[in-house]
C-alpha cells in the first residue's frame, strides 16, 4: 500500500470512528486497531487539515532622506503596526516582534 493509499485508508477509518459515536477504546477493540494508532492518525489528520497561515509582506521605507545614510532610521510596517529601527538593533528581537505582530 502506497503512502497516499494508506493516508486515504486512515482518513476513511477516522471518518468511520467519528460517525460511530463510540469511545476510542470501544471502536478500536471492534476494529482491532490500537488506541495509540487511532490517536496518532486523529492528530496527524487534524494537523494536515489545518490551513496554512496567511503570509504577509512587511513594507519598509527610510524616514528622513536628509540624514546621512549611516544614521538613517528605517520604518517597517507589519499589519497596522510601525517599527522604527536605528543603527545597532538586535535582529533576533526584531524577528520576535514581527512574529508576534503577525499573530495579532
């Protein structure tokens, strides 16, 4: 049985289990499946059915064109938020902030 065939087979089993109204233990006993296998496939199919998170682009622009390039701050917009970066910012902190804002 190929991976795709196994996946379809397990999806059908999960649908049968959900439609049965039985507890996991009762259904597994009747179908000779281990409860741990059922729970694994329930989790795996749930994860596969989750939509991919929406990707958003951040825009960036220089704030003041008259200031020398070395000290020009940069503004980044994520969703409705603006972040102003100055020379020497911590990239890891910026990454964490952007990830947080994308989740809002």
